C-alpha cells in the first residue's frame, strides 16, 4: 500500500472536528522542507526534508523527488548523514543529483553525486578541510565550491615557544561576527573540472591572495556566485575593503572559470551592498542586487542589469517603491521574476527586461518563494508558508498564478490540529497614517470571551512581519496556548513603501514606539481582549522595544519578555561588531557631537530604568556578538536591584537565535511559564 493511500485513509477515519493544539514538542516534530530543483527532464522536483530527534538533540536532512504529474514521492537518500546544497544536473554521464554531506566516518563535508535511477553514489571531492557552498556548471562537467583558506599566521606560529598560551591577538575591528570569532582563514571560491569518472580534479582558487570571503558573511550562501551559461566564467560576490566593520561595500566580480586572466569588478563606484549575480540564459546580461546607500544594510534592494554587449548598466527596478530579492531569469531572457515584501506578505513579481513593467504573479496571505522554472517558462516551482503552516512546495502556472501542492510533509500532523485564524487589521497612527497588523486568534476563538493578549514587537529593525512560520516566535503556537497575538508592522518595516521603511533610522524610540502603542490601545478596546492581561514580547530590536516600553508603557502591560535585546545604546556601540549598522541607524558614534550623545541618551532604554515596574523575563545567548550578552545582564541587574519580579534565561552556547532542539523546547517552556504566571486567570 503506498504512503499516499495510507495518508488518505488516515484522513478518512479522523473525526470531523480535530481537537489537538500545537505544542513546543510537536513544533519540533514538523518536517522542514527546502529546495525545489527541477530534474533535467522536467518531470520531477528535488527537495529536502529536515527532521529533528528531540531526545538525541540533533537533526537530519534527506533528499526526495516528487513527480510533477502523479505527485508520487520517492526517497533518494536515507540514513544519519544530512544532505544539503542539492542540485539536479544533466551531466555527460546522465542526470545526477549533486549534494554536500558529511558522511559517517568523515570529519568534514564533501561533494557527492547520486544517480537517481540506480541509487549509485560517488564522492566527487576530497578537499582538505571540507566543502562549504556548491554550484555545478550548466553542462555538468565542472563544479564551483567554497572552502576555508589560511590567510594569516596563528598565534602559535608567531610564538612557537609558548604552545600553552591561550589568547587572541587583535589588531582591528570585526574580530568576531554574529556567533563566532574570526580567525586566520577566509572562505574562498574554487572551481574544478570533473574527470571521466565524475570525480573532481585539482581545485583552482579564484580568489588567491585576496583577504576576503565568498560568500560574504554572515548570511551569504551559494546565491552569491553563479556560472555563465557556457560554463566558462564565474560571477562572484566579495567584500574587499579595509574597514570591514564600518562598510557595506561588497562588489560583483567576473573571472574565467580556471582563474586565468584578470578579475573584473562590474560594480565599481557603487559603494553599498552589491551581490547575488545571475546571468541571463543567453549570457548577454548579468543582473545583481544592489543597495545605493553606503553603510545602510536595509536600503532599497535594486536590480541592476549589465548589458555585456554594450557595456552599460541600468536599474531594472527604477521607479518602483519596493525592494526586491531572489532574481531569477525566465528561460527566454525576456523577464526576471523577483520576490518582494508587500503589505505583510512576500509576493512574486515579473519584471519585463525591455520595458521595466511590473506584473504581480502571486496573491493571498502567504510568503512565496520561487525555486525553479520549467524549460518553457510556463510552470513555476514555488514554496509557500504562512503563520499557520511551514513551507511546502507546489507548482504554479506563471500566467494566472494557479497553485497546486506538490508536497504535504506535515499533512498528517495538521490533520489532528485545531488551527488558529489570522486576520489583517488596520489602525490609525498618532500622525494620522494607517498601521497594518496581523491578529492571530486562538483555535476555537469565541468573541464573547475575554483573552490574554500578546503584543509582538518585531526585530530588524527593518524586517517585515510577513506570513512566516518561525520555530521560535511562532504565532500559531502562541495562539494555541490561548493567547490573542497582535503583531504590528510599525514604522521601519518594508512592504509599505520606502518612506515607511526608512522612518525608523535615527528615531528608534520615536514614531515606531508610538505606532505599537497606538495599535495596542485600539486592540484593548475590543470586547474579547482582557486589558488586565496584556504582555509585550520581542527579540533583537524587538527586545529593545520591550526594554523601551518597560519605561514608557504607562501600565498597559502586566508582563514583558525580551530576547537578545539592546538595553544600553552606548555600551552596545562599544561591543557590537557591524558598526555600519549603528553608524547609520543611530547616527553614531555617540561621542562625535553633543547632538549624537543627546540622541543616544534620548533613545537608550537604560535611561528610563527608574520607571520600570513590570515583571520581566530576559533571555540571552552567550554567543550573541551582534547584541552582546552584557545587554541582557545589565537589564537583569537593573530589574533585580529595583526588586522588580524578573528572571534570566541564559544560553551560553547559543547566538542571536536558539537553534538546538532541546534548548528550543526549554525556551518555549520558560516563555509560556512566565506568561502564565502574570497573564493567567486572575
């Protein structure tokens, strides 16, 4: 009996009204879908599912293929080793699935190639130190990959007579980044030809001698380099600057696949972020994402287009009041499909190359992501998620946006769940503008009852509250515990025009905070909201918001939770790593002028600690170098000294996010315990 028939039978025998609710433990049982690569024959879609073993405190990813016509799913890999970077490629030896994996018995990850028809697999690379990112050439006869390269001497090499010395010798900034300390190595881009046996030959360092990384840390991936259609050239992203901590000036370079000849920078004179190059199918054009303003990490992401025949560059998104991501060419080169934030969702748009005209493809309250396009350009392989359900893959007609699901990885679990509901809400800001919020209602919501309500404060600070499914700040899970959740797209978030996005810079404690309080006040008037059981929660800039509200909320909230929040702007400036962020958003450094110092004082939550009265839970990671843990420790001390009910949950080995399964469940247990103490039935 096939798995599809079994799943159908399960659905038939279930009661019409499921009664289970999502729990922290069940959240970690959900399969996490990624990928969506079309097979060379266009009949199948390659994808990955990652599942976690809570008891073992680890996860494992496996590869699957789903048939476009029948929907039949078959497993391509099984076992304890995870497979990533999976790509389905036509090679001289037939179709192969390439992936990066650390197989049992190996200490590092290598590239492997799987024959999907027979299951036969070979190890393609044997790279000292292992492989990071991977892209196979269009003809399947070459690979591009990243690996760590030693660029500087270690402390023990400098002082060989002191082998037991335990220290770091630091001569400049960006000595640590997000969750790790920088060392003597850099990530470089390599290429290698595949031999007759399908194995890689000697790798060529395309960045030899360059003291920089590709991809650009901390979040860059394989999208930051691309093969030309003929496989003879590579476009890649690197940030080759002296003042790494204060600059966002990454650039796009072109180089022959074998490293011969000169490297050409195509974004010279463009001093903001330039990254994610993609060649047109015929190789004439190169597109990439570009931010115009140096030092502004949340500037409008433009799409630049280099005409390689004429040598001219133009902005394809000129005149559009939106930012774009994930540019993908249509097979005929006539248009580019991009993802863009749009009023609390992520939607897909098509931009005509000749005219620049924009056409919306997707719709609905979802976050959409394009994964691949059929050879005739008519069918899109897309993923979608919402606040209620995580990513699943589907096929979509490019012409009319009609969607048909291809995967239902979590269907069996969801068939047992009673689900929350989500509605958009608009309220008036103090300056007369309209504020968008998402309201998430508990399963079985009864408007005649009164519910405790959580006001979710978004991080970023420039990061839209879209239809995403988080494994930490999970609105479905919060609502399933009986809370109404108000998630406010306050000033400073994309998807509502550039002016709305940019108004938070240099005004952290200003209009954005008034937006949250205005939306909260309007929500408290609803008959189903208990105004005596209100909580405010958030992380990163959302944690800053919680600390700020602690001194300014005027008794609206009965408890607060801040995760990895900014508490003291001056000490944050002196201990964070990406100075370009604080230099732009806070107009720092604070000592440059009396006006700068006044702004730091005006917007720093620590200046208003004397107003604190509300019970406060503080969560912080010891390896969070973006918002260092001293911020949380300072806030906890301030609360404790004043006798304010407070608790500190400290994760010594987590960074800005909590990623370990058991730490994740602990996070939720402490989170909901704190809420229950102060927002439970009186």
